[in-house]
């Protein structure tokens, strides 16, 4: 990971606080077994506790043969590429994997990203330096493209993986020349002058050819511009790989043999002979294939699985007080107040899964950390933030994302005398918006058998949700989540609504400028007709053109795809109205309204199908309603005195008092961001915070119109006015789409700055 933030475009015309909730969350709810009822002893399972984190597990291993087919697409915690596979069969009675036939096969194939030939090797991405008779693999650190930009001023550094640092020594803006120095581990290894538009390549001998003809680091010089206080160079497409090679043709890893196959595009690993085997251990962990994959069994030899690859066999969190753990991949240092049992602390995931904190700009990725160590007391975290943005360092904070538990027993609905007789519960979205999606047609009806404190029987638990319309579009709420209905009836195809604007929401687009939507989609009006009555639009997704068309004033643009497996491209994904087209000497404008976009990640429901282990989902009411009921008449939900039970997945939670007399459905679990900052060190660009559990961190600062403060704030060079130098810098940011606190300047923003400059 490069220690500098990228300039990411945002769709600044909208503000959806929950736009980052994953469809995968609901898919997980639908197709995972989440309910473990108290009276139903779960199948013997180890689970993911504080000591074992499984990427994949199975039960009944010692009863017979079990087949394990793993791919990088399905198990990214184990394998890093879709072309990487691990297949083996466990002989249950012997608790072993033997080398007979195809009982153990690991294979991985070459693929290309950004013109870099690479391969997943034992769960890590590698660049292919050479393949054939001999294979030379180099660990791939960075593989960016031209859209990944880095802006550096004279005298500034860019730190890269493996100890490389790019130092900008001098910039000649007139000649468009850049002089930079490249160091590795503090020692200068190269010094070059390069012109704008050229590519720099640092080479060495990686394949024992005797020539320095293999790249280790390369990037392109895109542009040079002058700012208020410095001259800046923009570079892009950084690609770097390790000079330390792996040569798989020499790897035998004990009882394994490696073979090059399919015209030397695949590496295959097998056990050497039928006599070789991998013996599993009851209650122990066995290393498989060069210690890369680790298989753990329970004490009975019944349940086992492959451990998450992040957990190493050596511990980095030792017993003691003030135990420090470094996570250099994300620039984090943790200090545990008191560790009572040693373990391993590691980065579980770095993503933007959580809803962004309202009113804040994120200055970093989201950091999720796990530990297998047992500890008491607080944990101090030290995070490094990037200082290339115009951040108000006095306001930088660490925000901690957490679910707010209902410690105060906040109920949406309660009843008493529950254990005396049957109680009837009828909930609708209109009456109980804290439980069901407000404005929808969700209903939840059930009857509690008081003496037994249980809900049982076909008709005693019924969840219904029906299609409803907003602005002429069909929607349905499913387990408190809102979806756009692409198709209903025999099969259901549902999508998240990403943008749902009305005719009153108008956007003025300058011809040639790009408007960013969600899912990597962009709208660009590229041309207008001479008479100003029509405009040509190009739609791109992830920088690839997917559609182009000419739309006249008063017409609607619709971009369609096949979202319901019909074989026809007849489901809209994006649509908007072209209200007017205007031509002027300065800018040609296109006004659009009623912008709508849905996700192309589809949730498909194929009724009737099982759900949550004891439920069945089906379609009723002429295909307009989804109904969830018990799968069998003997299925039931057992309530717990003094405890909380999930009714369906984790969406509806029922709590009883200690006597079983009073209970009800709790309000939905909310999430919140807490400021855990204790100090900020502007000299080292570090911020410190204190927590009692590890998960969901982000470095952020309040919005407070900070892009205006850069040029119009009281502490800016011109005070609340705009100097000519400030205007030049603002124009540069506008031309280059350089973000200020994640804000890309619009034409209207620039006009505001120009107006203030004219008043000076």
C-alpha cells in the first residue's frame, strides 16, 4: 500500500448516508444459517471464536470422505485470484489426505491486469518475470493504472512498498521537466530527469540473465502545474514488484512436486506419490503446502477447516503490560494495556463497508482489526494520516464505528402476561417504523404460546411484504431493506435503488464535463447540435464506454441491460430527462432532471426456497407479495427468559424479562461513530485514540465547508477575499479535478471564487 491518498471522484450532487450498505449483507442473511435456537443444539461446529478464525470448515469429517473445492473467487481469505484453486479429499476414517489420483491438487494460472502478467502463488499476487522451463515470480506490491494519480510538490516524498521512496528534487515548469531521486532503504539508487508524458522505469536483473532488463518500479509523468506555494507534478500508473524472487520449479516442499502445464501458463502442485499423505491431527493444526494453508480439527476429529490466512503460527501479541503490536501495512501501532493470553493481531479487512460518518470527510481507508489475544483494559491505537491534502489538522479525529446495543431495553412494542396464555402480535410498517421499513407494506404476525414460551405452527408466524409504488416505480421492502422490483412472480429480481430523483431535481452539465454516479458509472455530454435542440451523451463504467446516444430536448434517456436473465436488454439501469440544451460563447450546457439509477448487483429469489434453516420464502397474491413462514409444522422459535432471540436472521429481536411475563420486539440495532481521539501529532502525521475493542476505524475531519476555507477562510492568504494567486490555484484544482476534502470543484464553485476575486 502506498502511503499517499488517491484523488477519488465523488458524486457531489447527491447525499445518501447509507449508499455504501452492501447487497452482500442481505445475501448473507438470506443464504446463511443464522438462527441457533436454544433448544436446538447446533451441529457440532468450532465456529470463529477468539482462538480460531476459519475461512472454510466442514463437519462429519471422520464419518467418511469429504470433498474440499476452494477457489479464489469463493474464498479470498485463502486464495488471492480467481485462477487459483485448491482441491483435496479427506479420508475420514484415516483422517488423512493421500496422494492417490486427484486427492490433492493445487493449481494457479497466469492472468493480466494493467498490462502486468501476474499469478496468484500460495495466496499472494505475484508478477511473472519469466515462465517456461524456469519460472521466476516476484511479489507484486502495486499495480495501478493511469487513473490512479499522485500529486507531489518540490521537496516532497512518495513512500512506496519495499523501502522505495521517490523524492521530487526540482521541477522546471517552463520546460516541463522533473528531476527526482529514487532511494531504497535510505540509500540513493537512481537520479533522473524526465519530461511530461514520459515513463520512468527502474530495472534490475530478476531472472539471472546477466542483464538489468527486468522492471522493478515504473510510473508515468502526467503533468506539471504551479500552485500557491509550490510547483506540483502529477504521476500515475505506479507499478512495483519485489527484487526478491521465488522460483517454483525448485520448490518441492517436502512431499510435493510442482509442474508447469498448459503451455507454461499454469503451475500445478501435487503430492509426489500415492505413498505420500497429509496426516490430520485431532485437536491440532497441520500445515499444508509449504506452511501456507493450515488445517485444524476439533478434539473428536469431527469438525475442522482451513484457518484464515492472516493468522500465523507465530504470535505477535505477547503476554504482559503495555504490549505494542505494529501493523505496518496500514501504518498502525497498537498498545494493549494488559494481555493475559498471547495471540495474533492482524488486519481483517480494509474496505468502506460501513456507512460514512455524517458530517465528516474520510482521510483514510476503513481499518478493521482482529486479535486472537485475550486482554483487559484499554487499547491505544496510533494511526498515520496523509498530509498531502489541505486538512485542518487541528480537527483531525479517529472515529470508531460500532453497533449500539439495546442495553436500556428500548422496545418498539411490548406486551405483558405473556406466559399466562396466547398473545397475538400484529405489526405493520405504518404502526411500527422502528421495526419495519417506513412507508412500505411489510407486516409481521405471530402468536406466542404463553405456557411454552414458543412460537410454533404453520400459521402462527407469517411475514408478508408487498410491492408498493413511489414516483411510478415499483418497490418492495424485504426484512427492513428497500429494493427496486425488476421482476416479480415466479422469480423475483430485486436491486438497490442508488439514485431516485424527481423532476424538480435539476443538474446543469457543461459539455465535456463528467458527472459521476455510483458503481463506477459516469455521464458525459460530449456535443450539442448547432441549433441547440439535442445533445450526445456517453455513458462509461469503470472508464469503459458502455453506451452513446443523441437525445433531443424533452426526451428521456434510458440505458438498459439484461438484469433478469431474460436474454433481452430491456431493464433500465439509468434514466433521466433532457430538459433543455443551451449554446453560449463560453459554455454549452445541458439541463437534465429526474435522474434515476439502480444497482446491477441483483438479488434473485426463486420461490419456494428454504431460508434461515427453519423458514420458507414463497410468492402469494398473484405474484405481488413475498411471504415467509415456517418450513415445517414442527418448526418453532423458543423464547428465553431474560434473554434475546432473533426471530428471522438478526433483523427482528425478541426479549423477555427474567420471569417470562413481559417482552417485546426491540428497536432495530443502530450504528454510530464515536470520536475516540486523545491526541494529534502534526509533526509526525499521527493521531492517537483509545478503545476497548478493535474494529471499524477511520481518520476523518468535520466538513464545515472546508474547501471554501482553503481560499476564503479568515486564515487563508487573502483572508475572506480572493487574491490572484488563490484564484490561479483554484482554477488549477478545477481543471485537474483535484479534490479538496473529497470535494471536486464544480463550475458554480469556481464562479463563486471568481466573483469574490472581482470584488477585490
